[in-house]
């Protein structure tokens, strides 16, 4: 794991260092070119002055001091030598110039009237020399004017420029590193503050939200995502809390009934028929507990996405018709009707899971309506969806209950006084329909009771 602040500072500093280094190198090479060009111009200017003096018949000014090479280079650094056609030096500004190296090719070109610059070694020095023709009106022994200068001062000036540029690069890099450290710190400081606020949120539905830098464009999205996650966690925690409380309530009811019946049966000797009746009652409560357990397992697998649906093209109307036929056997005086579609109602569904949904909707109507209630199941189809509607003419539910009807363990207060479902049936039905990519909703029925409508797509949604 590495520090984002340090990484940003180091990378930015290295980027500036490399950029400054290239700029310094470019400036150094440019300075060298400028210095060399100026030296060549000064050599040519000095040669022109000497030529003008020769044309006027004046002798070359002689420097008697300083006599030492190093001192002469430091103080004058202009060696003038006038050569005849045989390359012999016939005049110079210092006796040191008699030993100037001669570039014969440049000399020959100067004899033809060209101006030539060349660089040569002269002992421990490198010199830059200019060759130019002597004035035409001169004596025949003055053919070429050679003006030379040591490159040592130029090299010293180049080194000084290089050191100054490198110092600028180093100082610029240090200043950049300090600025980058401050900039990186200020950039990640909001993240640290957001992290601190997130760490301060305790487990449980505390309704706390992150407010740090929520008004900054660059961090508003992050804060919004985190607050959305906290909101979903709050809802999940509340749903879990309600599920545990309601599951405990619904599991306790059959267990309490079983305990009471067994205690009564054990108080004294009873007729075998009485024991048989008690055992049948206990068996019903056991079936109830198994139903609750199976619903919990199925719901958990659906919520976790562990239940793979086996979706094939199936006639939905046939499934609903079969489910209504089975429901009539347990209708207990209720009228169960089925109305089929006028066109093909084939859809890509898991037939077994869809049967669970339809059976649950019909059971919900049977268990929560009076015996003389009419229950209507209808299937319709269009080009994209198959719609199944289950409705009754029973007492229905209040409008404020309908939006929560498919939540885990949700039941209205009136429903809690009734025996039957543990609040999981419609939740399981909604989860199965959602896994199919469909929708389910509850509303008031035109018959006067509750109407549940589910829509299933004809084809499997693309992954």
C-alpha cells in the first residue's frame, strides 16, 4: 500500500525535474551556439581591422605584455599572424603568434579570396582561427591574415552557464517538490476528512450522512455515492430488524400453540381420539413451521442471487389454469374463476417458480377473504409481455398498506390478528417475478377487494 499524497508529490516533482533538465540542456546548447557565433564574428571583425591597417600601410600593433601564454589568453586572447604565400608568418601582434598552427586547406581557400573559420589544437589549448585574404594593394609578402583565439574562455563561460542552469534546475525541483507536497496534501485532505466522517458512523440505523465537501464538484459525486450507500444500508438494517422481529413473532405463534396443546394432552389420561386430534393439530403447526422455513430459505437464495432460473418458453395461461384448479380444492366455499387470453401467452419463464407465485397469490386470497368471496385469475398477452391478474371481492386493504405489501414480513395491523401466512408469501412472489425481469404491483380491485398484477416479459432479458 502506498501514499497517494507522496506519489502525487514525487511524480509531479520528477515531471518538473525532467522538463527543467531538458529546458536547461536546450538553453546550454543554445548558449554555446551563441557564444561560438559571437566569437566567430569578433575574429572576423579583428581580421577586418588588421586588413584595413595593412591597406593603409600601417604596421600591426604589437603586444609586448603579457609575455606568458596563459596571461595573454586571459587579457587579450587575439593572436594575429600575417602570412605570405609560402605560409610564413611575416608579421604578428605578439611573438606567441609565430607558433600558431596552420590549417593548409583553409589557407589555400583564403588565398583565393574566401573567408574561412576552423578549430585546431595548439598545445594544451584549442583555438578558433579565421583566415582571410590580405588587401590586394599590399606588398606581395602579405597574402593571408590569420586571427586566432583560444577556446578556453569560451569553455569557462559555457561551464558557468551550465552550472547556473543546473542550479536553477535543482532549485526549481526543490521548490516544485515543496509546492507539490502542499498541493497533494490539500488535494487529498478532503478524502481524509470524508474518511474520518465515514469511520465515525456507527453500526446501526443512525441516519448519519457524510457532509464534508459535499458542495465541491470534484467530491460531490463521491459523497453522493457514499450517502446513497449509507441510505441503502439503513434500509437494509431496518428491513433486517423488522424481519428478525416478525420472524420471531410468526415462529413463536405456532410453537406456543404446539406447546399449549401438548401440555393439555399431558395433564391426564385421554381418549385415543383426543390424542389423535391433538397430534393432527400439532402436525398442522409443524407444516406451518416448515412452510415458514422453506419461504425463508427460498427468499434468502433469491436475495443472494444463488437461485438459477430454468427459463424456457412456457404457456403461462396453462400454469395459471392449473393453479386455479388446485385452489378450488381448498377454496372452502370461495368461487375461483379463470379467464384465459385471446392470443398466445407464451413467455420465457421457470414454470416451477411461476407456479409458486400463482399459488401464493391464490392462497393469499383464500386465507384473507370470507368464505363466500369470488376470486378471479385472468391472463392477457401483448407483443412484449404476458400479464397475470389475481383479484377478489373481499375486504381489501387500506391504500397506505399497498406500497409496502411486498416488503419482507410486512403485514397490516389487521392481518396480524389472522392466522395463516408469515408475511413472506408476497415477498417471495415479488422476488421471483423480479428474477424473471418482470414487475408486480398491488391495487384496489374493481370487484371491491385486492388486485395483484404481475407482468412477465416474453423473452429472457439480455445479460
